[in-house]
């Protein structure tokens, strides 16, 4: 009887250890399709486009690798930190990498942060701020962004903002995919903005496009 009790206790310990060691699930914001989206934007004098994306400013509660979701309910203020569902890196780093690759792919541009730009070649410097990001299981992922775009030689600059919502079905994987789609839409909006500025010939035109809402 005593041996059976000891055996049962050992099995319980093994089962608990197995539960405690359940592997984390990792997600990325970089949509696989973005790597194949190459839509060259108009260029000036045949020169290549260079972009430099600064670290993305995000609310402090989101600057972590764990996924943060909001509880269902229109006026719910409760959020949940998912320890076993994580982004491949900190959310702000994931967001920057996904936006940078998505913008570059759509513009046919070169990411100057990787050291490809030669001295004297102007680059489009992009600063992005995430104002809110709400992921609600079996409901939606919605977000609001703003950004500024400035050419490194000071020739042109502008500001813009974007907000949108992606419906999702139940499940954390669906939330991650919804977040991917939101990020892809923002990359598309920023790429269009940079392309428009890049096609302008002078400061006068740029002044009329100093701000926009997409």
C-alpha cells in the first residue's frame, strides 16, 4: 500500500512537471506575403529609394514579448498577459521589423539601416507611433498609428495617420494573424505616402501634402 502511495505521488509530480514545461507558442507580425510584394514607386532621376525606420513608439504595456489581449466587452478595461503566447521578439521590435520589410518590399526600396546607403545619398526617414492596439479574441484587432516622413537632406517632409480594424475568429493564432493584417495595411499606407512624396518635384507641392489621413 505504501509503495502504491509513493508511486502515485511520483506520477503526480511527473504530470505537474509536464504541465509546467508546456512549450510557449511564438508568433510574428511579419506577413509572409509582404516579402513578395514589390511595387516599385516613382523615383527621381533613376535613383534608388532608401528608407530608415526609427524604433516604433508603442504604449509601455505592449513593449514586451508576451501577447496582450483585451477582455471581451465594449467597455472592458481588463487586459490579459499571455505568458505562453509570445511574439518572436518584443512587440515593438516585431512591429518595427515587420513595417520596415513591408514598406521596403512595396517600394522596391533599400533599407538604409542595414548599411547599404552611400554618403550623400538621401534617405526617407520614417518615425512611427502606435497610439492604441486592441486585440479581442473572437472579435477584432484594431489599431491607430501616426507617422512622419522626412527626407534626410531636408527637401521634403510630411505627417500622416491611419486607423483600422480587422475582424478575427476565436483563437490566439487568429488574433496573431489579425495583427499581421493590420501591420501589413499600415506598411502599405506608409509606402504609398513615401511614394507620393518621392514623386514630388519641389517643396511647394510637398507643403500641400504636409498632412493626411488614410
